C-alpha cells in the first residue's frame, strides 16, 4: 500500500445554475502514485513535478 505524503484536501464550493440553485461541488487534488527510492507514495502531480525538478 502506498503511503500518503500530501496534506492536500478537496477544494469545496458550490455549482450555480442559471436559476442560481446551489449544489455542493468538490475539486479533488490530482493524486498520483510515485515511486521514490523504491517506496511507493501518494503525491499530487504538482508535488511530484517539483520533486522531479529538484532532483535534476
């Protein structure tokens, strides 16, 4: 099982129709499985990209 390293949570808001009805909506973070030094971890795509950029 992969270890979750990120602390990101969904961004919650409302969807609005033309009649201004509000329904709850969540934008979930882009969680990816990434292998670092043989360990599989769960990171957001942005965090994985940053780690990859720093490694070079």
